[in-house]
């Protein structure tokens, strides 16, 4: 069965899901983000099938989220690195982590901690307004049509 294509919708969430919405994708990106960059390392860490991982990595390279880099000539071997576009998706992963830590971590607490390199403190992602710098949450905004909105 063909997956619904969201990339043509006039919605930034739908377009992001077109790249990021397949369940293995965030986990693959998480692995590359934390330094697990070689095919066999990713496969072993996730327990994902070779076929599915091959397909997802090819898609992410084609989408410009990852780049494939050769690290060995004999035999030819490759690893994966985040592109600028991929690093941007890791910001989404940080928001997902903050939500999961708050609502799903349970009594054991979060499975990983994030240390902010700039201040050295353990922190979590929190959206802030790009204009005033204050925290910005869903209840704090009004959604307005933008220049790319679909014409009615």
C-alpha cells in the first residue's frame, strides 16, 4: 500500500511529515546525531532490517537530510552525516525529547540528558519567540495565513 504523500500540501507540518513522518526516520536521525554513523552500527542499535534501513538512508540522502561519505576504499565503506537540513530536524528531535521526558519518562526519569555547550548546564529544549526571546507555547500564538497559504 502506498503511503500518503504530504509534500504537496500547503502546510509546513504536512511537508515535514513527508520527510520525517515514517517511524524509523527520527530514530535513524537520532543515531547519526549522537555519532552512530555507519550502516551496521545503526542497524545493530535499532534492530532494523537491512532492507528498511537501506531504503530509509537512501531516502534521507535524496531528501538532503543526510549525506553519504566514503570512509574506506578497500573495501568501499560509507558513513552518514547530517546536512544543515538534517541538523534542523534534530531541533525537532529535541522538542520531541522534551515532551517525552515530561509526559512519558515515568519514575525512572529521562533516559538521556542534554548538556547545553554554551552554559554547561543540563537543559531541555523550549521554544522561544524569534522576535522577543520569551518562551512561546501553543497557547501563546495566533495562527494567521502566510504568503504560501493555499488560495481558497
